[in-house]
C-alpha cells in the first residue's frame, strides 16, 4: 500500500498493543474471550504474547516496569502500542528532533533495545522495525510455547484497525498537533455528536501509511457524559477502545457470542427500520444484523461501500473493544455515531451513571 502523503517517520501499521493490570487473570480472560491465543513468553520478563491473525497483544506484568506503574495508576488497561517503522533508529532520531519525549525501556542481556517515546496519558509508543516474515522482535525476545500454533485464526479478526483516545476538554488540539507534528497524521473526519442528554466531539486522524488510525474524543457541553465517565474511571486521558477488523463480522460475532463476549446495548428497532432509507440497495441481510445488534454505515450512491461494526461492553475498567468489517468504506461509522452514542447513554442510565435530569431543556422559552 502506497503512502497517502509524506511519511517522515516511515510508519507501516500497528505491530502490537501492550496491556497491563495490577493483578493477573483480568487480561487473560478478556483476550481468550476475543479469540486470542497465548503463544509465547518473554525470555527474561513477566510478559506474554497473545495472537490472533495479524494482531499481537502483549500482557506485561514485569515488576517496577513502566507498564507495572501504569497499571497501578489506571487499573487494567492498554498502556502502550508498537508502531511499525522502516528504520527504528532513523525514526527515533527524527521524532526526538521534532520534540518527542524519549522513554528508556529496560532490556536484559541479548535482548533488543526498542526505541520509544511518551504518548497519550504517559503510555509508550514503541518503534518496531523487525516484523513480518523476517526475524521479528518475538523471535528474539520471546520463547514460543511448544505445541501452540504461532498463527492462530481465533475468532477471525486479522488486523488492528484503529484505537481511540479520550482526552480532557480543551486538549483535542494538543493531541492532534502531537500526532501531526511527530508523524504527519492528518485529520480525515470531524464529528460533533449530540445525544439526548450529552454530547462529544471526535476528530479522526490517520497516519501517512493509511494503516494507523486514531480518533480523538472530547466531552461535549455539560461535562457529564461518557467521555467524562471514562476520564474519571481511568484516572486520566488514555486509550478508550481498540478496533479489530475481519472479513465476515456476522460469523465472527457468532464465535464471540459462543466465547461469552458481552456486547453493548443494541440500537432500537427503528434503527434497522430506517436502514433501507439511509442506505438504499445496500444488499445486506437486515435480519442478520438486527438479531446481533450490528450497526451499518457507508454509502450506496455509486454502489455499496459499507462498514459493519459492533462494540463490546467495557472489559478492562472503562476500556472496551470494537469489532468491524470494512466492505469498501474507510470511515469510522459516523452515520452510526448518534445511534451508538444514544446506545451508550442508555447503558449509562441503566447503570445509574447518567440521570435523565441532565437532559438539556429546549424550546421552553428559557
């Protein structure tokens, strides 16, 4: 895939997402429930490699490591991410010249020293140039578990599509500038979503390689909605959700359901009744989507270009996961945002987090 625009850091997609937790058992349960397999252990550290398709997740429990401290501040969560780059040393030098904050990653004897910088909420962004079919970082730093398939299909998810950051009010520009100045990310979508009771603003960014997408979410007026709830529960800014993509979301949903994955509250029946009017001649089985609560967005003006998506309930503290299938659409389900937003509001009301008394009074001459 050719770069979309100038790529000064040489980005080439996600390599992994790093997780940590104050205690073992929480991450593993979630990973298994999404179809991931534990395939390797770090040679010297208390860290595990979990895989499904081309998706790598690292569970890092190493005492006194950055991940260990991160978990004690934020609870079970995503504490870092690995960006693939063409040349890690060159990328690192470039990023430091642009003002990135360096991070020293502890390494043991005969282990790779991974260049890294500070990211959202003190999470770490690692720069990885050993990946794919060549000798990878896992081949060097990890021991594979004997008898375990190194390339498990799992539930059918293949790549990390995007991950979303929730930020404090007024901080969206800071983080947009962070990604633009360091990596030359560009804004590709902007949404101002208002639900029945609360709202949010979202700015979607994409990297020059077109493979790393990071939407930024900021609380709307009122300050008592889902973004504010995340910031309080997470104890700061951070990764709110991670999206995995597949080739057949209906089949993947069925596998996830069999694995016990709890999904977010489904949209109302009217959402599906209006699908044909919103996306005429879309060609999908509305019944298959509705019985599973799968959302659909895109356009059919010049032939169907669709996005199917569904969200889990919160799985690690306030962190949740998104499962998607792209059928020619490269958006983020902006047409679904209002339906999704109202779905999350209903969940907040059901849990007693959001009161209907927060509803803005309109058209009453006030």
